[in-house]
């Protein structure tokens, strides 16, 4: 079955056909690094990480580019507040991004370009727009002339007059038209700046992504992705300036995730109703955050609450508990090598009919515009069938489910490899467990409780199961 993608540009689902067979050029708008990213930002990062994984799973060679905006008004203001150089503040939050993203199971992009390292490409693109008559100068500033682009507004599906109503556009009475946007901003005293043919300054927000995506992916992308709030003006402006330079379509498929809402209101830093991933990681393990973000179809709005996160954590525990039971009964699963990187021909467990049936449901869901809600439903159905295989003492089915569930839980980023203990640490943990068992045998409950508390302080969780006492690292 082909993959079908909802294309924001055409407003319908389309069969996914990249411009070069077997090759996907994908760009996702990354963070503006002036703070820790919040759970609303994380939805895009997690969703499109999984889209990239699934395309590779289906056999495509994907080049995935995600940028860092490391200079803009917000960064300059925050750097001044913290008495830091702009580049130092940006570097601080880029490293913070990598830490939080890794915790959420987000794999690094193939290329993660920074604006400040691509000034030459940005300046060249602006000059081309000036040369072609699509831009104009006002002293040291350069603006894109939206009236020169007859297709302006095609992504959002509105004409320029409608876009002006309540639009997030830069106010500057010097502009020829209110929707015109800055390509280059002349520097103010004391601001970080770069030399250009028009004077010292820095790029406008929209030109950055056009220049960087073109540098690494060429004139036409297969997929351009980002949050719904970027459709206008950011992505609309990217299309205009890119296509006016190249004369070619900028992106074949546009994908946008829906808003994350708090009490039915869009979550955004400007409204002050945000919670950062760094803060949430203190309350709930990151794998549960990832599962929560995948629990609804990516295009639908998703409401935020701690109760929903706790519900996701319980769902994650169902998967983990089933895999632990399978491992205790069957022994460790040795079928997992390079999970998710070899393509769908290497999925374990498909020799068993009921596993293959659930696998087909999972695949159909992912092929249908990456419907992770339905895919997770198939995963949970597999958990129920795996538990039944254990109850019925069916080794063949249980072994198949162990391979399939392990593969897909890891593929979706829901189960991390976990912390590996050294042989010495493992011996110490197991010795303490043996001591606790001996204390319980002697009915020395106080000693048994002290040992359990000692293990808890080491981050070890004990579980009494039909297969004996089982232990694991907290959060794994």
C-alpha cells in the first residue's frame, strides 16, 4: 500500500511520491534558541521525528534537515537580560535542546544548520530577489514585495486582503504594502550584525529557512514540515521568496501538526500558558511524554493536562509490563538489531498469523497520513494478545509477540535502551535482592524493608511477580 499524506497546499490527502524515486528531502522548522522548548514545540519535533523514521522504515533514503534560529529579536533581548553574548546564549539553549530532545527519543537530524553560519547563502538569496525585482530597499533594510507575487497566499488558501485581517505581520509604515516582510534588517546600535551590500544588519526570520533548506536539499523539497501556527506568515513567505528566486515549486508536500492546547486555548509563550519539557521531565518520564504526544493524530488539536500525561504513563507501563513478562518467561529477546533502520522486511514475529494481522493494522494506520493514534491502538491490541499467549503457555506465539512488540515499541521511541549496569553493579543489586529474600524468609520485615529502601535510593524498582522478584531501573 502507498503512503498517503495530507498536503496543506492542496488541502487533501495525496499518494506520497517524492521527486526522485526512493529518496526523500525533508525539512522541519527547528527552535528559536532563547529558552528551553515547551511541550507545544515538542509535538512537532516528536511527530516529524517519527515521520522521518517511518519513511526510512518503508525503504526511503531520507535526508532530514532541521534548523536552529540562533539570532533574532527574542534572542537579542534575552541575551541582554542575562548579560550574555548572543552567541553564548544561543549555544546554551542549543545544548539544552539536544539534551531534552534526546530524552524524548528524538534522533538528531542529518543536518542541523544555524543561521549565523549561513549568512553568505542568505545574502546571495536576498540579492537575487532584488535583481529580479521582487524586493526593494529602504535604507539598510530590504523587504519582499508581496504585490509582485501573484501566487502569494496559496498555502493558507486566502487572498492577500483576507490575510491582512489579524495577520501576524511586521508593522512598518515605510513598507509599500502591509504584508511585505523583512528580508534584511539594518542593525541598531549595539546589536550583533553582519556586513552586507546594504549595510550592517541581520536576516529577517523567513529568509533563513529558504536559504538553509536550499543549501542542503536543493530548489525543491519533498516535505516541508512544522507547526500549524507557521502556515502564515512564515511558510507562506518561504514559498514566495523561494519560488520567486528559483522559478520552481518550493515543496511538494506541506505537513503541519495541530495545536497543543491548555484548557482549549493554544499553548504559546506569548500567552504565557506554556510548560517546558525540562520542567515536565521532573514530573513524568520522557517516554511517557512522547507517547502522550503521539496519542492523537498529528493534525488534530491535543489538549494538555498532567492527568493525560499520567494516563500515557500507565499506557506505557502496560507495554513494558508485557515485555517484562515475556522476557521472564522466554528469556531475553535476541532478535533486535538496528531497530527501525533496516526497513519493513526485517520485522520479527510475522510468521504467526495473529501477529501479522496486527502488524497489517499498524502499517495501514501509519500509511494513512501517519495515524499514530490508530497505530498505538494496534500496539495495545498486540499487548493483550501477547499476555494471552503467556496465559495459554503458547511459546511460539509468545516468542513472536516478544519480537514484534519489542521492535515496534523501540521503533516508535517508547522504550529506550535504558541504563546499562556494570557487572559489579549488577552483582551488588542481585546480592541485596538475595539478602532481602532471606530476610523475608526469616520474617524479618524490618530488615527486608531497609534493603528495599536502599535499592530504591539506588534507583532500583522491585516487582514481585509469578516468576519471582524482578528488578529494573526507575523510569526504564
